[in-house]
C-alpha cells in the first residue's frame, strides 16, 4: 500500500498542479465556466462571486498539488483531496448523464474533454486519491514537517498572485483560437480529417401514458396500443466543429459585415466590450484619444458588443464615443479577449496584437511597433 500511495501521490500532485496552473492562467475564462454550472443548478446568485471562487479554486488545487508532492500535512491534505474529488466527480457525472455542461473546463482552453471523458478522468483520480487516503500515515514529509508545509503554502500564495496578475492583464499563455498570430477565417474552417456527425431517426410514441422513443426497426414490433406523437433526429455522435464557429459581425440593423471586415487588407482595431454596462468606464477617455489618432492616420476602429442598440446609443452619448459599434455574440466576445473592454489589432483577419484595458497602449507606441511595418 505504501508503494501505491507514493506512486498515486506523484501522479495526483503533478496533475493537480498542471490543471490548477492552466486555469489560474485564465481565471476569467474559468469563472465563465463556473457561471454555466451555477445556471444548471439554479444558483445564479453565486455569479457575482464566480471570479473570486475561480481564483480560490485554482489556488487550492495548486496548493494541494504541491502539498501532495511534498507529503505535507498528509491527514489534512488527503481529506481535502478526497472531498474535492468527490465533489468534482459528482459534477462531471451530472454533466455527462444529464448532458448539462459539455466541457467541464478542467484544463481550460488547453484541452477540451467530453463530459464522459471528464467523468472517467475523475473516476481514475478518485481511485488514486483513495490510495493516498488509505496510505496517508505512511507518507513522510519530503523536506521535514515545517519546510514542506511552508513550500505548500507558498504554492497556494503564488497561485493567488499569478491568477490575479493574469486577470488584471491577459493570460500569460494563450490557448484560445483568437490568440496573437491566429487568422480568424482559417479558424472558421474545418480540418480535412474532421469527424462527421451521426444522426439516427427516432419516432416518439405514447404507450401506457408515457412517451417512448423507437427506432425504425422497433416500430415493426409495436401494436395498436402505441400512439404516434412525433418524429425527430437524434444525435448519436456530434460532428467536429471548427475552432471558431460562432463569429459574426452585424451592424445595429442586422446587416452582416463579417466578410467585409475580415477581408480588409489594412489594419483594423476592434474594441471588444461584450457588455457595455459592465465595461470599464475609466479607460473611455484614452479610447477616444486613440480613436482620434486612428482617424487622422486613416485606420479603421470599431467597437464590438452584444449590448442592444438602445444601450449602445446611451453609452456612446455618455462617453462621447465617435466610432461605430457592431453586434457580435457575447460568448464569442468573451472568448476573443479576457478584458471588458479589450483592444485587438487585426490585419486581413489575422490577430496582430491585443491589450487589456489596464494596459491600454498609446497610439504612438502601437504605430512604431506594428503600424510602421
């Protein structure tokens, strides 16, 4: 058992640190995933603290991973691991069985797992953590009791600092399909070896007061006690989707400008603000100055938002915004840049650079670094 406990300790510790680091690298993205779970469990009232919870969960995951590797406070560590994995195994089982959340977010945008894969992963972790729990008394601190504990707390504190920095600026490592260097049109295409979906036609009948789904073959076996209700196509296996599958830009009247904007061969600035009532107001003065210089240099600048035309008009009037806003899907805008607002520079649909509103650049710096090339 001691050997199994130590092998499990290494595997679990490393996996917890990797998983925690990937999510800590993008705490805002992880908070969006928590919001999905809150909706599923009718706990939307927790959404206002989803970011704080995301940062805390990442820190706890990394801290426990370090503590597991160091063999620190193993009674507390083993109990914490066990309670955490039981909770997450329940979530992934629920998501898989009831098809509620299609991506658990365990590894952020770096690795997308199906609900079943997420559940299977947690089952394996549960077994490994049970080995650790049973053999916890045989695991000795790697550096001695106090030094190992201190290193574990440093892992926790370091994760907090790292997450907050990534939230206040941008993810240090970008796994999203809109990262710098990516071409949006290319991201909207399927790879040549893309998997096609499998669909089965099913018929819905009423029998003994209940609705049942029957295949074409099963229909031949039923009798007159079955009453036909409807027919539908049932998805057996989902088809692969392109990395970018929901990118559309329309004006406030609904006209589509996606191709016109992405095919523009010149530099183009996007100010991405998925929701104007939640955007940072303090940076609007800098934005207006930046737009004026863009106009003088004949460089296009537009805003992208999911807010309604009425909200856009009120916002532009309040902040004297002299550039047009276009509509896009809120989830798409949240994925494009982890900042509200965030600035993106594109050329012919390729992302050249991006900035968090806390790092909003001067036009001269951007001109020297990018526009002069």
